[in-house]
C-alpha cells in the first residue's frame, strides 16, 4: 500500500460565509456550488447522517482543488491551525496537511491538493476513511461522486467561458 502526498497548504478563503456560494445544480445527493472567492471554483458538497459536511472541488486561482470536512462534533478546531489528514481508500492512501477552518458555523478543515490521482480515487471508490486530529476514522460514502465530479468539470468549464 502506498501513501501519496495530498496537499500543499495555501491560504484558501473557504471559511467564507456559505450564503455567498451560489447553487449550480445537483448530482444525486451532491449539491454543486460555486465559490466566488477562489476564482469561481465549482465544488460539490453532501451532508451525511453523521453530521459531517463533505466538500470537494476546484480552486482555479491556485491551479488545484480541495477536500474539506466539517462537523459540529469536531472538538478543538482552531481556525488556521495546520494539522494532518489521512484519506484511506483501502489500497490507496493520501496524507497531507489540513488547515483548521469553520464553514457556516461548523468546525473542520480543508486540504488543498494538486495531485489528480486523488480526485480519480475519490470518484471511482464507494467510500473513503478520513482521519484527522483524533485517532478515529470517519467512513464517508462516495456514492455518486464520479458523476458529481463530472458536473463540477462542466460547471468549471462554464465559469472559465464567462
């Protein structure tokens, strides 16, 4: 099993007020949105029964993408504090830096990545185990994520055409 680098931390304004993000559409249970603060980056998000809000999408003004997870149960999150995140797809793992942040009042963090293998794994897998500050993993259902990533690509192409 190989562990691939996931991130190069950059200062991303993802902690901006969620209301400023516009709705582009949906793909199954994933909402597709546009973040005007990072160069009109398209992303998808899904609220899970565990209380976690998961986001993945483009960061056009940094030529990369991000993965974020937020949950009211995440204790001790400090805005801007750098930590570590492990995303385990089973036979493929990605590890890197995560930046503590709050999104729409929820504590969590985000990781910037410019490794296209991560998005490929995210789309083709049925689940991922995410481990952050605590030793506990959270299993995230990735059903429909490949179609969602395709809608993100369409959304991003439209943003670049405007």
